[in-house]
């Protein structure tokens, strides 16, 4: 993975010193709140319902074990002993003191981490698939391109104050899209043209929030070397024409819709014509340099692992469940990728304690070349585990609560912190997630149901990505009371779709039974081998509506 050079370290140190001075002046009353607001936001600092919240950047989800240990110590020394993984693979602290934030940032800088541009109207953390570099079906490893985008976008003076926040995601798999690129401001799919040249299919104008949209394709093939100049053209058009008079209409998706995808693409192409051959254009040498940051670890030649696994899974049914659902195929024979599920019932989805973080660091060192990866689904991946060590790893994960074999099932819930923490939330998310998990606690039944994405957001900002859940739950306020609206049919993968609202909302205590009725309809209507999404797309929303509101 990428390691800071002397320029990175200098920039990080100078940014910490700058923000320390800004914070001290704000605390002394020398900076008004409206002056301090954009400064703290671009350093990842929010003011939430009960305390400040600091969002720490995890570029494309990659973490070294020493970074994880430092995060553990920071959560213990400066917070309340736990942290939260977000859908954009970042980490949030929910209880830091404002006066401690500069010290936290200084500690992060010591292990090559930061909180730069994790909030504010700028280009945020670039994300990708958690199995990048280890999956057999990817076009190319997307991480070098994510790092290129990160370096280009960080502190870019032209794009420091965009009309609204801006998010980029890159996907390389031909089979699926675990990075949800079509609901990002810019989504990049690695492709090869008929001549075998590497490039990108470019989606622009996706996003969730109060106006959810799937990003249309504005360019079918962008040559690899033109990546940055084309992104710059897109951002320039947005900066020039995006609305600044109304923050609810300021996202690029509104501009793309207003101009039409074709009209927006024309403006981008016209802008690009002026800059495509500028010094920002990539070179083959630059690409090779960045690819050199993501070399393969020292894999061993492994044999006979399959026979051992067959024996171990036959002798232990719980291990067999975990192996089937939480372990993924690896491009190297004898290796596997393992997902540590942070969705044990009774624990807020995505939350980890300082002790658990330290254990993840130890596990990464022992089993996965000292690296771990955060996922869009708020779990953690050890990407390079020897198959002959899977049983030992599983035994270590069970007491830590990371071996719940519910990956991609109904209870593998994506969930924002909601009204328990967020000042913007209309309703709590975490208690709803737990109630649904308790209602569906039979793993064998979950396996029979097949893959179902259940996403929960506490407000229309959609941090829980409810719009693209196969089943989406949105917290709404009704005269000071918390209610929940259901949507069905959303999808964030290659065939992305925005879910349709089922009907009037429900009280919190009704939610487990409402979800149960939706599942009953699916079970009644599905044909053999159909997923929930397949069945919904075949029968439509009416059978679900009739059962739920009967």
C-alpha cells in the first residue's frame, strides 16, 4: 500500500500546525463560528447532537496494523473507547473534545493518517472495492488510480470550495460493483476497449440525499492517461455552472439533470479540449510509479489446503457456515479473503472498541501481511489469508464478535449513527437495526432467503444509503415523533436503481413485523433461485404494499 514520502509528511505536519492555530483562535473567541466552520469541516470536524465528531480519512479503505493500533489508542485516550466505520470507508470518533482535536491530528500524522477533506464542499475520500488487487475478475488494480486521484484532489486550490461536497469512486470488477460507483458524483469503471487499451467508463451525477439519482454515463471510454485532465474538466464545469444559491440544489446531479447528460457531456468535452494536453495529463512513467506502491506481498506456493478445509468444515458446522458466507475467493491459489463482520446483534453496525481495533491489528499482522481494509458495508477485510490458517483465524474471531456468518444477508445491515449522535437525524437508526436483527436471528433462515441488502438512514441525507437498499428504511419526523418510511427495489451494483417508496411510514415498534411481512411476500412469490431483488423486479411493489397495509 502507499507509504508517505517526505512531501506527504511535511504537508500533513503543516496542516496540523495550521489547524492547531485555527482551533486555539476559535476557542479564544478570535474566530467567529461562521469563520471557523469551513476550516474545521475541511479537517473532518463536525458539531453533532451531543459532542463534536471527527471523521478520519482512510484512503480507499486501506489500513496498516500500526495505523489501526494508533486508532485504538486515540479512541481510548481521547474518546469513549470505540470508533465507527462509515460507508465511505472512513472512521468516525463521536466524542472528542474540541481542544483535543489538534493533538489527535498530530498523532494521526505520526502514522501517516489525517482527516483532510473528509467533510466540507471539496473532493472527499476516493473509495473502491475492498477486494481490489486480490480478486480474479478485476480489469486492473484500481488502487493506483485512487491514489492518483487522492494526490491530485488534496488541497487542489481550484476545487477547495465547490458548490457542494463531491465524491469519487472507482470499480474494477467485471462481475459486481462493491464501490457503488453509480451513486457517486463521479463513478469510474475500469474497462478495456476493443483494442485492449485500458481506460474508464465515466458516470457523472449520481448521488443520494433528498434527490437520489443514478449517475448516467457521459463517456463510454476515457483513455487511462487522460484520467486527471478529464476529471478536471468535469470539476471545472461543475464549479462554473453548479448552483450556489440553494444547498439543496447544489450537487452536480442537479446540474447534470438540468443540462441533460448529453448537454453536460458537451460542456465537459469543450472544456477538456483546452486542457487535455496540459501538464496534468498522466504519463506511462507516472502510472508505473503509482502501480509500484501496490505490489503483491510475499505469497507462498501453497498446496493441499483444499483437502484440509474440507475435513475441517465437515467436522465443524459453525466453521462451515462462516467459510461459506464470510470467506471469498482469492486470485492466488491457497489464499482467501476474509470479511470480519461488525454486525453482531446488540452492537451498532460498524462500531468497534479500542480493544477490538488492537485485536484486528494483531490479526492483520499474523494472518494478512499487516494490512486490513474497511468496506462500504461497514465491515473489515483481511485480504490475504492462507487457507490452511482459516480455521485458526475463525477460532480467534469468534470471541471477538467478528465471526457472525451473516455477510450479505438481511442482518448485515448498513446503518448510519442516526439520532443517537447526528444533529441532522430525524430518527434513531441503531435501535431499528438491532430490533430487525433480533427478529431474524435464525441464520439458516437467512441463508434460505439469500442475499438481501437492508440499509437504514436516520434522515434524508442518506448516510445509510437507504435509497439503494433492496429494502431501505428512512427515519422521518412526524410532529416530534419518530417514524420510518420503507422503500423497495434499490440496488447499488452494476444494475443500480433507486428504491420506490412503499407507502405511509411506521412507528419504530412496528418495524420488525413490517420487515417480516415484506419477507413473507418474497418467500410466497419467489421462484427457484430468485433473489429478493429478482422477485421484486418481476412482481412489482403492489403485492408487498397489499400485505403490509392489509
